[in-house]
């Protein structure tokens, strides 16, 4: 063993690798037993019967998960209608700046293809500011505008007159003349935010042929007033409700009444993404997750971005996050308010149609129901994968293998048949941890160097990624339910599923890179457990003298893991840079579905080149390449954990990441090859005097 490790003679793979690659990647080991193998095939840890048994279960689980995935894809593709709603207050502002009537602009908005106008419920403050509510006497409320709807008058009377005690003249004891609104604010500050209904704007919207998104004011609404507040939205024949402010109507204790009122008046809930409202999740649950996911760009953000960037954001939200209501604010810093915004709306609607969507009245997504038996089959398949991974490392005795496997399969099947919701995320977390780990640890350093390392590396990379994709499909099937698909419930194991496999993979390959590992592994033989060899390798690794490059490698590795954790999710703590955002936009335009940057520019190319180098005969230092490349496999599986993203989009994203990553790996391989050729030409002749 020592002779093999210390030999310096190089068997060159027919000109593909020259001496310069050795300098680039580390010293090569002559005639090294290096190759890429899978699923423990090169370690005699499993019998053919064991492999066949677990493989059949895995295939059955994949078949059931694919069937569930097909139903989900069909349900997601069937819902292609998107609403484009323009804020009515922005319409009034644009009309005032242009010196035009709101009715004319509404008709133009309809002409460019928008479907809805969002009308916010009036408040007492609004009425006073526009001089429609002013001095009152003897508890009588007067409105300056005779055309004010009777429903608004009634709600004002109810909100004001019945809620507060009436002041009396000190001397006579009779009701005093007073400014009721001033008195109201003196007795109860902030009650000017009370909603009182909608004015005649709704009639103008209907005349223009547009639908209405009602925006009720949820503050200070008591239980007995909830139905009246929702009824006011029904009176103007609204189609969708998006609550104004930072909470939903009925928060905290009247959520059930709000849900009942919405269903009674046939109003759909617009669920704002990326702008949480207190009580929204409870309301969504009460509505059985029947809602319209809504995306909006706030007025403050509109001052900072361009129309093209806004269009890109809405397009991405519709394509990749199941958004079916685009709540649009207008631009007031791009030139002529009416003209530039009509162009903006036209381009936005054109982009949505180009993406394959229809602008109109949005509908709910059809539910995808998973029978308990299907979950049981998927759970059993996940346990089968776990047993294969365990057996390939631990090498249990035949009796112990069958006993543990049968018990674990029975328990997982019972969990699936129980119908308890808690088992779904647990099974998904198990699959997210098992499959990337299994896929990468299946790479064994055990055969002589291949004659065609490029082809061997490509095939190995495809097999690694295919196994991870299978795990992703199983995870997606486990979590296919309305709560997850609408992102009301979130998979809480994402961070752990990103971090733990990388730590395990790094530790195992660090151990396999040590001399002690190979010595113990040779002594034990292929049919024995790998655990003693791994323990010996880790002891040697931790016993190494710490060098500067060790510290640098640890710092870099921890930095990469920290960035991965911070950058994960739709609202990461650290956002993308300007250059990265431009690159993302370019990839979105070229590929429609953008792959993940860390896969195509970093992880996949490193994994592919590392596999090629292993197949070519290199072993020293390759463990770092495998551990780094594992980031791409974890990223693949993480893609399937974004349940609110359509499954077809996730599959396309993974596919783009794989072929672009392989292309990057091939380019990197060519660069290494050319560097090696140049170095070999410059190297002095050792035999010359």
C-alpha cells in the first residue's frame, strides 16, 4: 500500500492530460485505483437480491411520485388567466396632472388590455380632506356631495353617531352644536382611519368595462361590522378583495367571520406575497387555501426602478410563483403620466401574453389530492434509499439488514397510511438529506484510470444528478397540497437540507483522502463496513499539523456555506448585486426559465471536472472538488422544495442548470488541458545535462 502511494510514475491517458495538470491539481498517484462507481457496486456490501429488492421499491415510489407530479403539472398549466389591476388613486393622480377626466383614462386603460381597477375604501380622513364631511350640529352629519351613495351615508352615521357619547352644553344640559369630526379625534385619536364604504368611482369603472378589486379598510372594524364591510365590497360588484394596510379584516379573533362573509358574497381573496399582513395565513386556512396570489410593487419602490424592471418582476412572479393578480401602481417620474403609463401597461400585458397567459378574471388553482396509499409508497421508497445508503457504508449482516429493512419499511408505510399531516414534511426532509448525500458518496475511488476520462466523467455526472432529481421528485410529491402550493405553509427543513448533506459529504471525502483510510480499508476488505476506515481517516485528518492553507480553506468553506444560507429564500438577507441582477435578467430573456447561478458558474463545472480528473487517474485533493461540487446537487434538490413554483418550471430550471453546467465544465477542462500542454512544452528535459 505504501509503495503504491509513494510512487511518482505517471501513466498518461493518451495526451489528454499532460504534466501541467499535475501541477494544477496536485501530485498524481501512479497506477492508482481511481474510477467512478455507483451505489456500492464496487464494494461487495450488498447482495444482488438486496439491490433488486430496494431498486423495485425505489422504482415504485418514483412511478407514484411521477403520477402525482403529472397531476400537479396539469393543474398548474390549466390556470393561465391573470388579472392586471391598476390602482384607482394613481388614475386620479395621473388625470389631475394631465388635466383630463378619470373616465377617459379608464377607457384607455381598458383599451390597452388591463382587466381590473383597485378601489380603496374611503375613510373619515378622506372625506374630511376632500370636504365631503364637515361641521356637524346636534349630532347630525352633513355631506357636501349630494351624490354620495346612501350606503356610505348609513355607514358614517353608524360609525360616528352610535359609537361615541354625545357632548352636552354645560349650562343647559342640552345637545351642543359642535364640529363632530374634531370632537371624534379628541375623544378617540386615529379613528379617522375607519372605513366608510366606496363612492361613485365604482360606477365609472364599470362604465369603462373594467372589473373591480375592492380594498377594505380593516382597522377598527368590530365583529358586528365585518359583514357590512364585506357587503360594501359586494355592493360595488367587486370581484376580488385585497385588504389595505398591514392586517386583514377580522384580525385577530374574527377571522372565521371574515372568511364566511367573503364566501357569502362570492369574493375572492387576493393574497399579497412578500408583504405579510397580520392574520392572512389564518384567513387563508379558513378559506381552505382558495385564494389569488397577488404581487405588487410599492409606491416607494416605483420611485427607484424602471418600467422594464417592473415588467420583469411581474412576469417572473406570474411564471414562477403562481401569481394571478398583478396589482399595478403607475409611474410618475418617467415623463408624461398618461402616455408613459399606457405604454408601460401595454408592454406588461404584452409580456404576459408572450409568456402564454391570458389577461382576465383569475380563478383558483384546482386541488391535487394525494391518496394515503400513494404517500405510503413514497415514504417506503425514501426508506429504501436510506437503507441502500446505510448498507453501502455500514455493510450490515444479511439477517440484520432484512430485519431492519422490513421494520423500517413497515413503519414508513404505516405513517403514510395514517394520513397525519406531520409525516409529510418529515418524509420530505429525510429525502432532501438522503438523496444528495447518497448521490455524491456513491463516487468511489477504486478502479484503474479510465482510457476516456471525459466520457466517464460526463456519464458519472449525469448519474449523480439523476439520483438527486429522483429525490427532488419524491420531495415534491410529499409536499403536494394546497397549503404548500399556495405558500401558506412552508417547508421548514430547507436550511437543514442545504447544510447537513454538505457537512457529511465533506467529512466523508476528507476521511477517504487520508492514507490511514486506505490502509484500514484494504485490511478490512470490500465486504466489510467502511466505518472503521472512515474513523481512521477522520482521526488522521484531525491529527494533521494545521498549515496556513488549511486555515484559508476552512475560512473559504465556511464563507461559502454562510453565503448559501444567507442567500437562500425569496427574501434573502443579502440580495444580488447589480451585475448579478443584469445577468439574471439576460438569462430570463434567453432561457425563459433562469437556472441557478451557483450551479452553472460554480458547482456543476467543478463537479464535472473533478469526476474527469478522478477517471483520468488523479486522487490527491479531489475530495475538495467533490465536496464543492456537492453544492450543485443540494441546489438541485432545493429547487424542488419551492412548492409555489410550478413543477414544470422547476424541472426546466434543473435541466438548464445541468446542460449549462456541463458546458462550463467542458470549457474548464479544455482550459486545464491547454495549460497542461503549454507547461509540458516549457518543462526542461530532466535527462539533459
